[in-house]
C-alpha cells in the first residue's frame, strides 16, 4: 500500500489538526469490536463491487464488498464502476474483515475490505446496502451511508440525472 500511505502523509502535511474536518461517525468507533482479518492480494476486479483475492492460507476467492451494490457490467456505469474499483484495489495487499466461515471457505464471500466500499459510494459508483449494516459495524456503516448521501447530493455517478 505505498501509494495510499503516500497520499495520507501528503494530506496530513497539508493541514494542521485544527483544520481537519469533524467526522460525525467518529463516536461510533468506541462501539466497534475487533473482528478477524485475513490477509490477501487483489488479483482481479470483475465488477464494481467484487474483488478476486488470493487469500493467504485459503486460496483464490471472490469477495463482494459489504454495504455496496454496483451496477452490473451491462448496466449504465457498470464498466466505469469496475474500472474505478480496479484503479483503487488491483495489486494491493488487503485484509478481509469477517468472521471465519465454519468449515471450508466458500468460493464467494461478503466481507468488509478496507475502505473500498466507501470510496465507490463517494464516487457514485454504486448504491449503499443498508441491509448489510451488521457486516459493516456501526462506524463503517455510518461512513458508507454518509458517502452515498454526499454522492447523491452532488449528483455523481449513478445519481447523475
């Protein structure tokens, strides 16, 4: 993740602590519980809400991003959404945050993966799935819902009239 770290560092140097905008979701961090994280490498992005990940000690798995529904490849913005996620994720080492599946891992799972769902929602590259709030946790759910609301208010992506 050197690219992401460099971007965060540059942003941190550009403003002082007083200038950092308040995060309305921050109080929910205290309520968060740590869950198991599985390391992996993103090898492909078949859709704007789906990653193909080589998961350490598990193998190649299809991972759908919790909290996000992207347009299908045949739908309007489907290819754009896929390309946007590929630029964010392909080739990165990631951690899948989920409860370990009982027994063998299924070939397709739904998981919280870093902040990719939030980034897709912020760009208007999909719709928020409120039915998956339990998978996201209170803090990430709030961040994703807020990102989707900002995209809708700005008429970005799927919200373009």
